[in-house]
C-alpha cells in the first residue's frame, strides 16, 4: 500500500472527514486530498509537503516514518539507464586490381633498375683515397635545471550523498541542518549532500538548544541531549564513537508578552495566533529565526525583514503603529517583505 491509501484507510476507519481533519491539523482540505490521492504535483514544495504528511499521519495515530520513506521514493524516481547504440560497421571494400597499364609500367621500372645495377658493377674503383672529413666537436651539454617544487594539492571536497541520523533527549526536538527543517527527532537515515562543514541545530520548548558545526564527509549517527533551560549546556554525542561534545548556549529569539507596550515606529511585530512554521531573514538573507513558535507568542524585528509562513492565516503582522493583519489565508504558504 502507498502512503496515500494508508492515510485514506486510517481516516475512513475512524469515521472522520477531510473537513474535520483540516480543522484539527490546520492543513488545507485540498492538500489532505492530494496526500490521499498521491498527487505530488498538487502539493507545495517538498519541505512543507513532508511536514503536512507527518502531521496528518500522527493525527490518525500512524507511524510517519514508513509513509515519509514512500513519499521520498515517489518524489525521486530512479533515472532510466541510457540506451547503448552499437557503432556502425565500416562498409566493405573490394581489393584494388592491377590493370594492364600498371603492369606495363612496373615491367619498365624493373628493366631500368637492372640496367643501372649492371652499370654500377662495371665502373672501376678510384685510385686515390679521398681524405677523411673532420668530425665536428660535440656541443657542450646544457646545464641541468633543478626540478621545480610542485604546488601542494588542495584537499578534495567530499561528493555524493551521506545518511544523517539525529536522536534527541527528550524525544521530539526539532532538527535543523543549515537552517533547513528536517522535522522532529528521531530523524533516521536522512539523505544529505556530503560536505565538510554543516550547521546542526536542535531545539525543544523549555530546553537548552544545541547549535554546532559538524563534519558530513561520511554518514553520521548522533544524539543531542537538551537539558532544562538554565541548568547546563547541551551535549552532542556520536553514537558510533561515543565522543561527547559540549556546545555554547546561543541567545534565544527576542520575545515579549502580548501585554507589552506598542513597538517603536517601523518595528515589525509578529504574533502567532495559531500553529505555523515560519522563517525570518534580514536584508542580506541571514536567517534570524526558523521553526514553529508557541501559539500566542510575539516576536519583534527591525524593518526590512522577510517573513515566510507555512500557515499564513495563523501569522498576524503589525508594522510600527499600524493595524495588525494576517499574512494570508489559512493553510497558505506566503512570503512577504516588511
């Protein structure tokens, strides 16, 4: 069974409708229908589609891991092997034949060669011995140049795809790799491009976040331990070698209470009226925040930021002292500049 038929069977077994599940999961009804029908072209980009599939599966009490694996298989089908065309055979040519004219010419040449040979044999030898010509002196050898030192070979960057496994304590922490949301832990054998440096970030509510640069030259099996906020530093452990690494505490995003006084003129105030994934970047494209904030939280940023939301109807934005407005409709993926 595919992931779509599995979702539909679980929903019908519970006696639920797509409209009811669209209200409980905050996912558009047509996206839920596209997931059940396996219509990948009707879904948003792969990051949001995987998040919707994971949320829908958990709402129905299903394990999302095999469904996500089936989704990735359908999203990236194997490329067909190119057909090999055999090279054309060269045309057969008949061996050349000698005509009568060519035979006559060959006979004349043979007669001339015999005549010249007889004349040379009858010629008398010279009485005097010719002087020997002087032999020129050999030129002096050119100096040997010392070998040039070869430039050091630069290190070769790893290529291909490796597998990344991230587990967390407590379970369910959100995992980011180079600001890309990989979903809640455990993340098992996630395919990523091989590279020497990648930024790993693991976050959970009420826990000290983890932020560390890791080497992805080969497949990694890691565990992030997030202690309660303010108690101690987070720890990243390599489960294959047992090596533990302490990480510094990054500052959390600035947040204020909903009852705080109005922001200064031009400040962008974002209030999360419902659950939504959001990414905030500055004018240079630097990621200021990415994740799923708690419902009811409020954050503020200077003007000029770009906000991308996965559920635009749940994100309320106010610029300076202006009115508060939703970024878009419920379930819409919207990007706006403020």
